[in-house]
C-alpha cells in the first residue's frame, strides 16, 4: 500500500529552481512522462502575469498528473506571499480526493529558494509535508560564458579588493543563492556547452559551493527520475547548511527585475520576430522572452522561448476554441526595461 495516500507519511516535495531559461519546465515534462508509478502534483510560480510554463505543463497532463493537479501562481513570488498563496495552495493539493504521492514546485527563474524552504516550517503544513530535495538547474553554456553576471571577472576582482563592498550584482546573487541551496545541480543544455563548456561550468559552480553537491550533465530535460525523486533531504531541517545573501533579512526584494506583457498582431514572418527578440537581448539587455503568438495562415500556436539572444520557436498545439492572441512576457533587470522601446522593436 502507498502510505503517502493514507496520511501515514509526509508528502515529499521537490523544489526545482534555476535561472531564467535553464530548462525547469522541460525537466518537469520529462518527470511527468516518467513518474515511476507516482501520482504527481505540480505548483508553478511564474514572474509576470501570463502563465506560459503552467500552460505548457497542462498540455502534458495525464492520469498520473491530471490537469487539476497543476496549479499556477503568477505575478508574485511564493516565498513572499506564503500566508496568502503558498500555504493555501499546498493545503488544497493535500486535500484532494486522491492525494498526490509527490509534489513538484517550479520556482520563478528569479526566485531565491531559501525563503521558500523556510515556509515549510509553517505549523499548518510542517507535520504533513517535507522537502525531498532542492534541484538547481544551471545552463552550462551560459555559466561557462559567465552570463549570470555582466562581468564575472570584474565582480570577483572587486570582492577581492574590498571584502566589505556590496559587490554582487542582482543576477549573481540569484545564481549563487540557487546554487548554495541545492541538493543536486543539473547542468542543462550539455549538448550546446560541449565537454569544455561543461568542465568550465563545473569549475565556476564548484568555486561558489560551501559543501560537496553532485553535478550531472543533462540535455533536453532527460535524466533518470530516480536521480531526482527520493533524495530524502528534509531540506527544511538543513537551512544552516544553505547560506544565502539574504540571511538575516525578514524578506527579500524583487525590485531588481521587472516584466512587461506585449500584445502583438498576427505574425507573418516568425524569423523576423526571432531576429527582433535577438536585438532586444543585444541592445536592451533583455533576459527572457516567453509566450505564444498566432502565425498568419497557421492553425497551430507558436511557442516562443528566448534566453538572452538564444531564441527557440515551435508550434505546440492548435488554438482550438482559444482566442488567437499573440502575447509575450519580456523580463529584464529593472533599470533596463523600456516598454515603449520593446514594443517598437517587436512591432506591437
């Protein structure tokens, strides 16, 4: 008998974190397709009001993870809205007629995982749930190139010269906090990084670690689920081993980042749209673009996923009865986002 469904054991939760575009949704899709006999539930926390990742996952729903087990919390970091959003959502999942065997939480790419782990100490859920493990995805190609900070060498030089200096950029703080909280690090997009890139990424990450953590290469989210599920880390009881830049603070700010939702007309030339998104990354330092667009004459909607200047597009499913609406979420650091300029470049 599965004791997770009888209330005799805590429901394990896997927190999947990682920087923008590292491949968290792709990994969860793989876990949904290979659940190892487990009934899954998924909580997706996105930055921005348009839920793209949740929609992608719902399209993969099946008996092991039905649509009602996939919950989106958009436009608000779950670790900042614990009482209002996170706790009620977790309680609702645990109160379902058929309780899930395992819950996956996909954090926002901008989220700091440690404040979320602290939420699991809330009396309302502590006795019924445990953090099986924190899985951090790192884009191996990007890390090898130092793109998690504007100039990694300059940042490190400043830190060495003046230890009291507030030297970390917001992006490097997010990256380091996610790495330091991990029980397992997955180096995604290993095929793009190559052996040299993977070796470089491992060196960069190892330099930030305060304890040994396994690092595994991964391509297209494919990895044995037995490596991901069943770590039994009880991470909520191990917070001291997971240092954060925000230790000692009661909360953290997301004012370093901002997002804007762009509505577009039907697209006649997807390649031109791809080129425009690349220009945004190069000229306006846009970090992330994601959404769906309608292509003239095509019954399928076009899924757009961009990380920096790397743009991926694919038709994912028919529009069906859904309105043919082209909408993209654009994310950047707060000082870099210019909605009017973004709309001009995208032709909105």
